[in-house]
C-alpha cells in the first residue's frame, strides 16, 4: 500500500461544489488502495478576508491573536472536507496543525517547523481513515500557542507531513496542469515541464514563480521528498519535482527549464560611496539590522577623479521604506552622498541546470532583449540562473521574447482553469 499526501490550495476548495469535487478525488485515491493524508488551505480568499477584518478592528493586530484568527480559515475547510468525504461513505477525520503534531518555533506569522510528530495521524490511518490536516499552522511547545507558517504555508505543511510519514509522493494540487516554462497567464504558449530538479525549482520559486512556495521546495529538497504538482481539475500527469541522484545529474540536462518574472522588488542606490575598504560592510550591516532580504547587489567602478562609487541593490518593495530610513539615519557616519529609490523595476530570471555546461546563454538572453528594445539595468548570475532587472513596464514583453528566443514556446496554448495560480 502506498501512502500519498495530497495538498489542495484555496482555489481548489473555494466553495461547496469545489469541496465536493475534491472529496471525490480524495476518495478515488483511497479506493485505488492508497493511504491518504490531505493538507488543505483555507477556502478561496478567506485568509485575505480575515486579514482585512483584523486591520479593521486594530491598526496593529497582536501577532498571537492574528495566528488564532488566520488558523481558523483552515479549520473551516478541513472540517467541511472531512464531512464531504464522510457523506461519500468513507471514514475521514480532520486534525488541526497542533493535533497533527506540527511543532514550530514561536514566531507568529512566520513560524518554522522544528519537529513533526504525527502520532494521531498514524493511528487514524491504521484504523482505515482518510486524514485531513489543516495546512499553514502549528503549535509551539514553549508558549503553548498556535502559530502560522507564513502565506502559502500549506505547501510546507504537506511536504513536512510527507517527510514525517515517509510518504511515497506528495501531490500538490493547483489550478494549472503543473509547472510551466513561464507563467501561462503571461505567456500563453508556455509549456508544461514534465520533470524538474528541486534545485531549478528553488531558483524559479525564488525569482517569482508562484506555483510552489520556496520554503516547501527547500523542505522537500532537504528531506528528499518527491513532489508531483498537478491540476485538481483533471487527471493529467503534472510536473515531478525531484532530487536527482549523482548518476542522474551526470545525464545531459535540458539547457533551460523556465523563465520567471517578479514585480515585487525595488532598487535602492547608495550614491557617492567613498571607494575605500569597509564601506560596503558598513552599508550592508545597516541594511542587515533591518532584517530586509537583499537580492541583487551591483557596485560600479569608481570615478578616478572623485574616488566615489555607487552601490545599488534590490529588495522587496515592502521593506523599502524601512531600509531607506535606516540608511538615512547613518548617512553622515557612512559618508555617502545620497539615496535613490526606484520601485518601477521588474526582474526576469532564466533558469536551467544545463547552463552549467553551456556557454553563450547570456549572449542569447541579452540579444533577445536588445532586439526587443529592452534596456538591462542590472545583471546577476548563479551556476544555473541569469537574472536581469529592467523597467517594470517592459517585463512582460521581456518574458515573452526570452521565452521564444530559447525555443520554449509550445504548439498550443496552455489551459488555465481558475484562480490566481495558488
Ligand atoms: N491560507 C493560507 C494563505 O492563504 C495558507 C495557504 O493557502 O497555503 O496564505
Ligand atoms: Mg490561500
């Protein structure tokens, strides 16, 4: 008997009809002779609605209460789903995160899983029940409080359950047919990818691909969990995200797996930084103290006449003001001349394990952008990724021309079933 973990996102359980459809699907998996554990998200936009409500009653809601509130979203969907399965004549039992043994640290709103003790789940499975677990939530042993894992955390719940229960596969159900070479909402001729390494998937997720959350992919990579990302609207094979063995890595890999774009970042330029040892250290220590997540960093050659240089870096827009304020406070001490803030940037990342052994990928990328008249403002690379920053309003054109230039366009247009990609 196989043990299959299935995760259904908010758009797959948005209303009663959808819940019944998902229940049927779960029952089919059970009937095929598998043990089934389901991680479920809150219905539709419930989490956003609860967030809005919280901000209506309090300008800065208490983090502990926020987690109490948000975790309620998944309690609703888990109970409804269990009821729907029961009414199909199958034994189903729902569990909150804490009942399921999802032990986390104490950080409300962004808790990390530290241990999974699925004793009650194992018992329910042994009794022949289908197990439904509320995604996105856990429990801290010291504070004895409910925590949530951060937006999109149900993916991580599913992967953590798969690892702890030693599942054969973790199926992530979504509203598209799998992982695509680009977001099919932006590039209609994007192709479904059959197999992708977790390393490539991490790069795509870190660079704006929204189909899987980065923490879930990291967890799967660390714990050797194989993911199957597939549609809840049909029975098609989706995309397998796997951890290659050494012999598999040696096999010829496709050059490019996919292209991702991201409009959520801004660029800060620190102008007129004295070009002497210690200045970058000083500036980025100030930035680090804010806890901001820096992405690309570029330092220019200093002008010989002035001995001054400019340093630019990108970060999430949501952290922009915080970092600007911190830098301004230390301007005199650091000796830079001015700060510039630009939130009209877009980032495009081209990802592929085959890049490691192929020259000419950058030239082809830059040529495609040049031919479309798109200016590149920043460049950064890793072993399996090239990223560029352009103006925000050119990013969708950039995505399409790059997708075409690397031969990724499919014959037919991709089918997008519903929702927002979650
Ligand atoms: N309901 C939570 C959210 O919307 C968790 C999830 O959907 O994975 O972020
Ligand atoms: Mg959701």
